[in-house]
């Protein structure tokens, strides 16, 4: 049974979001939330509770430290609603390869943005297309879970900006150009997909675009 809602959330503010030098000395997966990021996650938990009320929710979490910490901070508001919470590496952020000086990362990012954020492969890392492929296999698992008779009314996916956009691209059959025109959500921005009478989902949250 498809859930009433699929709720996606990007992690809270991380050390890497406020200090790009962290990417030169700390592996991406082990970057922690800032205190502000923890507070953002706590507030997000309150908002999610307002959305789901007393309904149950199943949670899928990226294994990166900042997503796990985001879930830990928000779950206090919805703990009684959670039926299960599992980590899934397929919804981790795009791999950027090894530790690099911030200036080198900036050059790679600029080159990627000029070429294509979907097709450009980060040296020793992934392209957006690579992330799309693993998100696609995650969706296969999600659909199998939805067919279980006891699946709850809500699914929550705690993930990352690029991965969240690629999830929406796959689900709503966006073109590459449509994907590239959408900006990443802000830290702890909640994106809600709501099931309609025809059993299809409508994106109930607005994402900023690059073009006016």
C-alpha cells in the first residue's frame, strides 16, 4: 500500500557547509553537524510531527555522520510514530573522491557546472548519473516495501541535497535539463510528496530554480 506521504529532508548545516577547508582534512562521510545544524534538525522534527500527527512513519537514512545526526536530533519529536529506521548507503551524497584543497574542489565544481552537473564525473568520485543509478535501485527497494501490508502512512528519507534532487528526477521523470534547473534544498528543508486520488504523487513543496 503506497503511503500517504513521502517526506524527504536534507541534513542540517554541517561543518563543511560553513568551512570549505574541512573537505581538505576530513572525509566527507564523517563531517558533523554544527550546533545550528542540530537546532535545524530539532525544528524539522517538530514540523514533521505537525505534518503526520499520530500517523506512523518508516525512516530511511543515509549513513553519513551528518544525516545520522540529523535523524537523531529530529526523532525526539516523532519517536512514538516510527515503525522502523534503517540506513541505506544508496542514498548517500555524491562521492567527491579523496581529500582535496578547497581551491582544487572549487575548480572541479566550476568545471562540473560548466560541463553538466548530471554528466560530469568528479575525479575519483561520481557523476550525477552515477548517483541517479543507485537511487534507482533504492527506489526498487522502496516500492517493494510499499507493497507490504503493514507499511505505514508515511515514509521519511533523510539524505543530501544532490541525492534528494536526483530522487525527485527519477520519481517524476524529469529530464536532465529539468534536474539541472532545480537548486538543492536548504539545510533541513522538508520536501513533501503527497498521494492524490489517482494514487500518483504530487510535489507539495516548492524548490528554487536557477532560471527566473
